[in-house]
């Protein structure tokens, strides 16, 4: 009976605020211009990634393992920007900085879920390049459409379960002193630090998520390219080396623009103790700029997509010349 009473008393002691207050940028004049700039990035991201999705879906020649990975990455880009930027516009441009407790947890889930999908998609694309260059004769037996169609639903299910675990553990925390979130969305770290009971479990799970979707992908991608460079060193002619390496350029650029800004922000925060405003600016740009650049990089650096654009432009200009 005493254990039941203790459990009941524990549950009673958990206090959930009705609302959180998201502080965003504070003390900076004309900070609304920064949010308008992010909104412009949002439109470019939506248009660019939607074009990539349509091209891959409609062009049968792009129905290959590599472009299934690119398709999934574009979906993750659209999902993340939709989870992040419209809420920021509502919060900071329309003076609605209060967000309900449940809406805050939902916002946290979707931002981290789609961000984790971006990270893992880049790992899958690195694996695709590794097999294509290191084991070219076995590529089609190891990496094919069927395997990719099976891999990505498993990734979506696993990522959603991990992020859902992280978010659900927030509900065990009692927020009884302040409901002000020192961020621009319902960020995991700033939210669990508001707790007045023990949040070590939340801190540990946050570290696991960071390791799983930031550190581990970087290590795997680094090892895959180490294997690729070793395989390229065995190729006798520079022409063949460059030809193989060109197929990796787009992916390397995507890896750089996704991981480097986030890693730089984490390191700067650990070493220099970033101010809240500096953290808001750096992390928001790290989240929203890569999804905008991803489709541009693939359009400009991928021969297959550039050829499709040339065909489309040629087909459109042909009737005009005929009429002339």
C-alpha cells in the first residue's frame, strides 16, 4: 500500500505548464527581418525540393537506388522546413510566442524526426557510392530498387521510435519555475533544462540521439570515403579516377553543408559558451540553409538531372523555332 501511495504522490508532483513561451531573438532591433529572410529560404526550399521530387517521380530513367535516396532526402528537407519555419513565422512575426504544451512536444518531434532522416539519408547515399566504386561488379546485386524500397521504411520507423522516446520522456519532467524556452522552437535541450526534478535521463537520451544521428553518421561516411579513396588509388589512369570521383562530388557537398554548420555550432557552444542570440542565429541557419541548397547542388552537379533539364528546354524551344 505504501508503494502505491508513493507512486501516487510522485505522479501528483509532476507539473506540466499549460503553455511555453518561446523567446527567440531578444534585444536585437528589427529582428523580424531575420525571420523574413528565413521565410524566403523556406519558399526556395519548397520549390527546389518539389521540383526534384517531381523529376525523380516522372522520369523513369531516375528510378534507381541512388535517386530513391535523393527522393527520400528531398522529402526530409521539405518535412523539416515545414516543421520549423511556418511555426517561427507564426511565433515571431504575429506576436504569438506562447505555444501549448502538447503542440510544443509535437513541434519537437517533427523537427528532430525529419532532421534525423536527413542525416541517415546521407549515410545511405554514402553506402551507395561506396558499393558503386569499391564493388562495381556486384553493385546491382547488392544495391537495387527493392532493397532501397525496404531500407527506407525501416529507417522511418526506427527514427520515429527513437525520436518519440526522446520526446515522451519530457512528460516525466516537472516544470514548476519557468516556462520560457531559450530557443526559436521547442528545442529538446532548452526544454528539459526547465525541469525542477531530475533530468539526467533526458540528458542521457539527448546524448544518445546526438551520437546516433550526428557523430555516428559522420564516422560511417568518413570510413566509406576512406574505402572509396583506397579503391581509387588502385585505378591506374587519372581519367578513370576523376570520372569515378565526379560521381561523389554532389554527395560530398551535401555532407559538408549539412554536418559542418551543426558541428561548428555544437563545438562553439561547448568551447565559447554562445549567447542565446548567437545560438538562435547559428542553429536556425544550420537547420534551414542545407535543405535549400540540396536541390540546387543536385541539379547543378548531377549529369542525369542536367540532361533532363536540357531535354525539357530543347523540347520547349523546338515548337517556337518551328513557328518562326
